[in-house]
């Protein structure tokens, strides 16, 4: 999988932001410090990303915001993916009454207006920090993935190798974990990456609307503060461009990794890729 430049680039960008979120607080930068002598200053040697209206260093806030946004994205994706696996895979594998019950639950969450529900719940929950926001996003964002895993598990459960393992008396637990789930790796990884992008963007949207904890620092709260202080109208582009660019980079990196994983896990794409290379070699030789 690492032979693909898409995967290498995407994993490199994601690893950079993960390391930034982990080790960023160790850097000698205070995102809340006010420099009265440098208010609304553009990027310079002293402040590489410029300063806000309050004299706060934008680079320090961008680094500090990586922890909040990445924490929400990864945790929300992990919660949503785990629930989708626990609901979708057994529903497709067992069928019958189990499928009917779990499918009803999936359809119930699928028709719910997710964004309004997240707004309502986040608005009523006290102390909506990163963990609470990630929990809310994950609990309401799993139904689409569960429907996809159900369909794939339903197809896999009728394959010859699964039926043969059932006939020899293999337990369902082993069949699910060692026969069904390995064939769903591409779908699960794509689901996790999609959930991570959705979590980061949902956190930014909630922060922009002023629902998250105003005391925490994330890319969303930076964009919200820039909007409240009319940074766009005042030409303070260095205030809102860095967090927006970070969100865009994470989305691009996750999409590229998803493309690379799909090429590896999908035999048709691998075959197509080989055929293109063979034709290109023939053209060069001719």
C-alpha cells in the first residue's frame, strides 16, 4: 500500500498533524498571550503567521488548535466506526430477527436529521468540550456506515468459504472476526477516514456557531473569533486562512489515503492499474 504516492502523501500529512497535536503543547508558544505592541500585525519574522486583533500569535493558536480539532475528528470517527461495525456486521451476517432489529435501529438513525440533532444536543449539554462534541458526533453519525457494512456482510455470509466453515462447525465469533471482517478492511478504513473528516468539519461548524466551549482552542474557534471580529472585512486574512487551510489539508490527505486503500483492497482497480502499465510499456517499446 505504501507504494502508492497518494497513500504516502496522505499518511505523511495526517502523521504531521497528529504529531503536532501530541507535541505541540511542548513548544514554547503561548496561544493566549497578548502582545500589545503587535496587534493585527501581518506575518513577520517575529510572528510567522501574524497576530490577531488582541495581539495573540496565530501560529501558536494554530498549533494549539490542532489538538482540539484532531481529538474531535479521531475520537468521533472511532466511536462512529465502532458502532457501525457492531450494528452492521451482525445484522448482515446473522440475518433473520437480528437483522430486522438492527436494521430498524439503523433506519431510525438514518432518517434522523443529524445536523439539527447535533445542534440541539450540543446546545443543551453543559461544558461541551472536545470529548463531549466527539461523543455527540460519533453517536449520530454511524448509520450510513452500518448500512454499507450490513450489505457487504450479507453478501459475504453467503459466499462458499463462509458456508463451508459453518458446515464444519466453526463458531460464529471466529467467522466474523477472521473471515468476514478482513474482507471489510477497505470499507472500514474508508469509513473511519470519512468520519474523521466529518468530525473535524462538524467541530469547526459547531464552534463557528458558538455552541462549543468558548474557552477551548481549536481551528473552529479560531475561525469563529475571526468572523466575530470581522477579519474578512478588515483584510486580516492571516487570522482565518491557517485554520481553514489545515482543515482542507486534512480532508485532502484523508481522501488520498482512502483512494490508495481502495486501490489495494479492490482487485478490479489493481487489475486496471496493471493493464494501464502494460499498455504504456508496449507503447514505449514500440
